[in-house]
C-alpha cells in the first residue's frame, strides 16, 4: 500500500464570460469574499483557506474566441486537491509516471507548488502543496505584491528538481519561490483554444 496520503479537496476554478455576474453569485451563495482580483482573474474564499473559488474571465483571456459558450471552455477549469507534503506530491508524481500518467503543467504559484493532470475525459485536476505553514501567511501572500506581479506562476521541471534532490538538495528548499518571472501562460484547455 502506498504511504502517500490521499489529497484533500481544496478549490474549484471556473472559466466564464459572465465574470462580474459569477463573482456576485458566488459571493452571495457562499458568503464568499474576494481575496485577490485583477482584470483577468479573481480568487474568493469563505473560510481560512487562501482561496476556495477562482474565476478566469474569458472575455479578457480569450477575447476573440469563436463559439464562446462552447462546452469545455466555459465551465470548470480545474478542481484542486492539497497534498500533505511536497514529498507526497513527488512520490505520487513518480508513481503516476511509472503508469504513463504525466502532468501537463508544473507550476510554482508562489502560494502553492502545483502539478496539473488531465483525466481520460480531459477534466483537469490540480495537485498542490501549500508553500506556507499557516493560513495567515498564505492570506498575506495572496493579498501582497508578489502575487499581484505574477498571479499565475513560474513553471518548473519536476525531473530537474528530483535531480537536485538526488544531488543532496532538500525538497522543502523549493517551497519559497525566489524567481518570480517569467509569468507562465495558463496551460491546458485554454492553451488548446
Ligand atoms: Fe488552482
């Protein structure tokens, strides 16, 4: 039996062309509040988690796209699950890789380190590890300048990190992001449009 712990549900991200209406609806229904908002994205929460809901405004990200209500574009972008540790995440990465299952996007969000996978139907999942130990630190980060400068994140190569670990580095040394650029494009369904 695997010693890695099962990831727990953390947040859902939606792609929408009704950005303001969606924000208002989810704030009303969940008593949610906005943690961070920029012209393209908004991050909401209703408890101590840094975000429970996020929204991508397709009118900004895909302004010229045809077929604007096409299923698979408007709707759920991804569902995120939190891993207990970076070691657990990388153990799962290695196990899944041995079964031919690879992430399509590995990204250091600053707030979390995340690997995104697509299931056989193309539904997108994020496995994440929090970079900060406390909710207070996470919430300070999402409201702070580093997140405003790069709310998407910086891509990383898990094989490069594993090679550094084999050479003596500690996985936990990657938790604090020291390089904040380049800003990655959002990969997955959006990059296939
Ligand atoms: Fe996410």
